[in-house]
C-alpha cells in the first residue's frame, strides 16, 4: 500500500484523493495527445500501476467512488436513503396513529420505549456490515423520528406541559447517533434541536413564551453564534466532515433570524421603532455577510462564502427596495437592480478566482 494513503484518515479525504487521481489521468492523456508530455511505455505502465494501486487501496479502506459513474450512483443512493428514511418515519407515525387507540396504556408505553432502542440496535447491526452506512443512516433517521414520537406521545399520555427540554433530549439523542455512526444528517437534526432549545431557554429568561420563539428570533442568533463557536474551537479529530455542518447550520440560524427581523416578519427586543429595527438588521445583515465572506476566503471555507454571499445579496436588495421602491419609476428601479446585479456578478467572479488561488496554495 502506498505510504501516501496511510496519511488519509477520512472517507472525504480519500474521495478527494481519488478525484485528483482521475483528473490527473485525464490531464496526462490530454498532454500526450498534444505532444507536450510523452511518457515511455515503461513510464506509462509504472504510473498506471501506482495510480491503480492507490485507488484500490483507498477503495478497500474507505469504500469510495473511483469513477464518475460510481459517484452518480452514490448520489442516487444518498437521495434514496434520505427519501426512504423520511418515508419510513411517516409510515411509523401513521401506523401507530392508526392503531394507537386500540392499545392499553402499559402497551403504549412499552412500545414507545422499545421502538427507538430496537431501531438503534438495528442501525448498529447495519453499520457493522456495510461501510457506506446508507442503511445505518436510514435506520438512524427512523430511530430519531421514533424518539421524537416517544417523548411527544408520553407527554400527551401523562398530560405533561410542553417544554423546551424535549428539544434538548432530542438533540442529545441525535448527537449520539451522529458521532457514533459518523453521520451528518443526524448531526444536522441534533444541531437544529439544540439551537432551538438554547434559544428557547434564553427567550424564557427574557419573559417570552418559548413556543412563539420565532415571534422574536434574536435568541436564535445567539444559538447560531454558539454553534459557529463550537465549529471553530472544538477539536473534531476523527470527524473532519462535521465542522462544515456546524458552520452551515450556525450561519443559517444567524442569517435567517436577521432576515426575519429585517423584513419585519418578527418583532425585536430592541427598544426602537419597527422601521428603525428593520433598517438596523438590514445593514447589520450586510455587514455580517461581508465579514463572513472575507473570513471564508481567508480560511478556505467555500460553504461559508456561498451562504454569506447569498444573504449579502438578499440584504442588499432589501435596502434597495426600502430606498427606491416607493418613489422611483418601476422601470428605472429594475434597470438599476439589473446593473447592480452585473456589478455583483463581477465582484463574485473575483471572489471565485480568489478562492481558486487560495485553494491552489
């Protein structure tokens, strides 16, 4: 096994290495056709043998896709497993809903407790027998849905008041699944639940009923910032693909909350008028997005740049509407928007080139 393969510790790194090898082969073939680089037969065999051994080693160790066709099939499998998991979640819910009233309370409680446990055991069984974890991911998603149903129905049976603590329990359960099986979908579900719990606790401290959290979503901004802090400060070690999920969910929580406040969809804790609040968050949204774009470029976080650039444009257009829509002729408004869009296109093109330069370093 080539020593370079031993340095790779995750499936993501292995897949990137395989993609690089495939691109290298295509470029070598192109250079040979153009007569720029001509390898002898012995050199060609040596290169092909080394690349084949590397791909075989990576495929055996990480079960990666070594061809474009395999990558397309893998995408189909991911989509199928996600859709299948959601469909099974619906099937479990509707099955219990159909027959639930026919069961006694002891049987109901036993089913609620045993269902998630059995599904976790099934996910463990599947994970031990397939490295791709498609079936484990699917079953884990169903186990998470069953656990949500577990607490919800138990609360209904025993007439318990709704509590944000349920989101904490759901988040911890999904987090355990994510880190045990190295699955990003349960991790995303866990982060959503934990951010809602944290925001609900903060809202409760301020005197707001947590159920109407989105009426004043500023606590969600705090929850998103905490998630981002975890992404940048915690050591993820054997989970190099997880920080990107933390960054994406944290950014979405921050930007979506700011957008709701900027569009006057939600009220604010700020002691200023509704109009001033909208202006404040529109401008703040642009500044935060610009800072995130700069940070993403310097740290080579392409996902951060893409999300921040999208929301920067949204906040910018919100400002344009506030400034010009009421008094400017509509044809002139859209003409200016079109010209500004062309300018933004040029700016984002330069940002893209900058990202490519950074990636090449």
